[in-house]
C-alpha cells in the first residue's frame, strides 16, 4: 500500500494574534482562526465537511467535541471528525480526503485565560484530590517533568546546560525576523542570557522553557481538485503519521532514550517512507521545541543525527536560517508562541515558507518541508508531516 | 524500621483519589509497606500499576511488598512550584528506580532530607512514609540511604 501523495493539500492557514494575555475567550479565538484560515484559502464555511477539533466548546452540550462543532457550524453532517491534535491528525485528514470521505477539513485551536506553566497558583482551602500516582502529588508539572527528562539526557550523553541554551539563542534569532512573534521585539539573546535567567526546574532555566501565551490558529486541508482552485498555491501532503508510545507522564521506562527510538522516530520512519523523500531533501522544518532539550531530541529521533548527538548537530548550524535545513524560522515555541496546544504552529510556519510568504526570514527556494508535533510523556505521542510545493 | 513522619497541618497539597483498584497500594503505605504489582505469570514488576501486566497482559498480578530501596534515576530541583508546593522551593522531585527487577520501576516522589545541591543521579535512596493529619491516606517520599 502507498500513501496517496498529493491527493490532499494544505490550502489555508491562519494565526490569531499571539500574546502573553489576550482579552478574548478560547472559543472566540477558535472561531476567528477557523474563519481566517478559510478566508486564506478562498473557501467558506459551507465548504467544510470535516473537522479536527481538539477542544470542546464553551457549553457542555455533548460529550463529543465534533457534535458540538457540527451544530455550531450551522447544523449539518460532518463526515470526518478526528479528535487528534493539529499536525498529528493531518495525515489522517489527508487519507480521509483521498478516500472520498470528505473534501475540506479544518484543524483549529485557540486558548486564552489559563496557563500551563509552573508559576505560583492559589493555595486551596483543603487538599485537592488528584489521580493516583500523578505528578501533582509531588509538586510536579510539565516543566518539572521535562526537567527530569533533560537531567537524565544530559547525564547519559555527557552534555551540559550550554548544549541546551544554544537552542533558545537560535530560535530567538529567528523570532527577531518575525514581527508577529511574542519575543522577537525583545531582540537576540546569548547563551549567557539563558544560563543567567532564573532556574525554573534544574537543569531548565526560564529561557529553556517555551512561552506560556494565549492565541489561536487553524489549518485547512482540501482535496486536490479543490486545492487547485484555492486563493493560495497548494502545499501538498506527501506523507505523515501519528504514534502513541506512553501514558501521560506516569510510566517512565528504562532506558528513557532507547536506541530503537520512540514515537517521533516511528512517525518519521513512516512519513519518509510514504513521502518518498530523504532527510537531505528537507529544505525547511518546524520541530516541537517546548523546551530546549526537546529540539535536540527531535533531531535525533527524526534521524537527522544519531542518539546523543543532537547538541553537536545543532551547533553545526544546519537548523539556523542560512543553514541546510532552517528550523523553527518563526521563533518556535520558545520565542514565537506556545498557546497551550501549539501542535499546528510549526506546520503553519512551514506552509508559509513553502508559499514564499516569510519576508526577511524566508528560506530561499523552499520546496519540501517537515513539521513535527510531540507531547505526553516526552516523546510519548507524536505526529510528523511532510509537505511540498507543486 | 521505616522512616515515618507526620506532615504539618493543614496539609493543602494534592492527595490521591482512592479507588477499589488502587486501594491495596494505599493500604500498604498505611502499614508502611511499598507494594508494587508483580505479574504472577511472568514475574515482571509493573510501575505505574496497570490492570494487566505490560509484558504478558496477564491480569494475574499480585501486590508485592518491595524493599523501598532505590537509586536516583533522575531528579530536578524545583524553583517554581504549584499551589502549596511553592512555599517549599527549592524542593526535589526524583524518579527512584527500585532495586527490585526485572522491569525497572521508576517511582516519582519528592526527595527530602538532603541538600538539593547534593543530589546526584545514581545515589542510593529509600522510601519514607508521611502520615497526613486529618486524612485517610499515608503518602511517601524519598530519603537518602
């Protein structure tokens, strides 16, 4: 069996304003993003017959997000509804379109008014009850869990904080060329700036951590027939895959960095096979950089370098603008925006690169791009997508 | 004798929801025992507990008392913590790998009784028990060994 390359394309993308705090609701951001991405494609709501909703709605009128959205979108039958996140769900969206299940799918997300970070939260009046063995029992959260992972990673491969910090420096450099990024206007940072930023959870300093911002975005995927008549040039889906590996920050197996790879590795193997391209063919990429350490692990798991060599590979400059495969040219989650579920943000930047819309940060002659989203128990869950221009 | 202390009141950090499925574990802690599901068919330990063995999918698992001895598999010194934990910074979160094998069990808990700057991967630790005043649960923490 072969993946139906170029049977579906990304035809519309949109990002709302991204900021530390937006005076809007999550729902409102999702609606804005959905409408914006359809407009970018030159399509209307009436064209939509599939959705990739990650969030539910403002009202709990159904246990299934898709039912709520089908009603919100006018009350009609949606023939594709996949609860996967943007990027991880897009390969399945392409398959559904190629199989005739639907024609136009919108993936969307928006978040405002809540934070992911480890910042101080109110002390309750009595002990809250949480799931058994959950990290919350011990004062853990996302950043702390990634810190445990980073500490073990540095230990196993003989690396240090400077190896991590270089990622934040490069992604900030990229953000300075992206006027829509949250941190670009603050200017570049140095390795010393990262190392002297306050420690959040060792070995992760503040500037090793993603932003914790509000914002929304949407991606429209359409059939080849529709794509050819859209407002913007199509960005074809060549291949992609999603994989699950572990539960939600509870089970930690040893080795934590198996040579056989984890979810990201699995999706890369499948996606490259489907796309019929090699790693050397990738002109531009957007890799999940929720923490500096994540970026290094992405490069290893995707097979751009070997296990434990992510820091050396990164230092060689391949992923910088001007390098052989610029990555996270928008500034990434570290310096552009992390809006709670930013799984589609990297895909959107790669689409803009492949369209040639990126101005001062444009990668010349970008034809083939790759995006990666990951999460859960640090590489427990992943989606890789390979895209190309005409 | 296991190390036991009683937490200060009021205890405002999260506590576990006790269910029929997980009760043997929490009852064990109340007796100052660490119980880990071990597959009676293939012999592997499973942590965190799942309804069936992760190696052979057998439901024939037994809550098995283990020594509570471990080594630090990884750790982090936390400088920003949620809720009531923020008053404790800097505090240590550690994954302790139980000495019992096969299948390494990495158990997450706070590591106390040591200067956070002195914690190292590989150092020996042991489980301590924390009585929670006015609550029906005993918690656990890592201590230097």
